[in-house]
C-alpha cells in the first residue's frame, strides 16, 4: 500500500510517486534492525553478593575492549571495525553498528573493584561486580566537646 | 539478493516504530530480526549478521530453492536474579533472503565467530551463450 500520495494522481507523476514510496519503505526497513538504539545494550542483575552486568557486543576483538570502574561508575568502551575488504560504496545493506562506542553505567552500590571479573563468550560480555564489604553502616561515637 | 517478506513477523511493514519489539511466538520464546550487512566483493557477496549468544551448534543456515534462511538459537538463557536495569531481552534470531540466480548455491560457506555470522555467497560462473542452429525444412 502506498505510503506517499499526491492529492490528485495523474500519469506523469505516477512513476515519481512509486519511486518515493519505494524510498520510504526502504527507510522503514532499515529501522527494523536493533541497530538504531544505544550501543551496546546492557542488562544489570542483582545476584545478592554481587552484580552481574551483561552486554551484547558481537564481533569485538578482545584487545579492542576496555573495562574500567571508578567512583561507582563502570565504563565499557570499544571499537567495532568494518571488514577491511569492504569498501564504503560496496555495501548493499548496512544495519550493524560500526565505529567506536562507550557506555557509562552508574552502579547502585560500592563495588569491590579488585574483585571484578569479566568474560566474553559468543559475543556476550559478562562482568561480575562483587559488592564491597565496606557498605555496612559504621556507627560513629559522639563525645562531648568543649563548651 | 533481496529480502523476502518476513512471514514470521506479525507487525506489518510500514507501521514500524523506531524500535520494534520482538515477536512473541506461541512456543513462548522471543524471536528477533538480526541486523545484517551485505556487501559486494570481486568474488560475489558477503553477508554479516549479529547473533549474540548463538553457538555454531545452535545455528541453522539453509538454502532451499532460492531462499537462504538463518535461524539462531541462543544458548545463553536468562539468569535467575533480580533485574536492576534491562535494555535487551534474550531470544532467538530468524531472517531469510531471496538469492538471485547469480549466486552459486553449491559453494556458499559460513563461519560463526564471537556471535557474528559471516556468509560468503560466490557468484556463479556465467553460462556461455549457446548458438542455436537454425535450419529450414
């Protein structure tokens, strides 16, 4: 069904109308992938004594992946390189994310940064973030000060 | 190569929002349309598809008639834990394509590494024009 319509469709414009329809539908199609959202997609789970962060980052070389935690913020960044053999003008369809990316995630609790572990399997990154033992509230004794 | 009408998707093309939700199949699992790249090389076409969480054992890639279809079953399942933050959901992948006659169907090769599928679709050698002798009665 046409997306685009002239008020009155007469013959010389029919080709143009069809062409515009085709373009609009083509645009729609490129939005069907999941590539238009923030990259990469992240989930964070609470596993009791630790948090588990998972991210879908298919096809990233380990050496292009960087993971840091400081002041309760976890940063993951990396680069997704296009295949060296592919020229820009040789693409017929390009929906996959490409280029440099970075995500910063505010962690809900203090994390034991020494105990962080990360593994990468089948294009999925899994980061284990142990809760810091120092999150137990410490009571501060109050003494009477000088008057 | 062109994309075949995706018979599995319930939502109609043209009524798509910027971030369409996954399709809930009757089996209870989610089904996603994976993002792809297709580009041309001197030898033919190369197709890439992002299939995070799919192992080579979980991937079914087949050519029937002129249709190349890929179905990837994720081997990573949802964790049993409280969700603090959720941006993506876990599900299987399905997409199919119509191959042109230029593709040499017998010599399609595929590799799956780190959740990325690469399919090489070599161009078939062109059939030589055959001269037809015409005779008169």
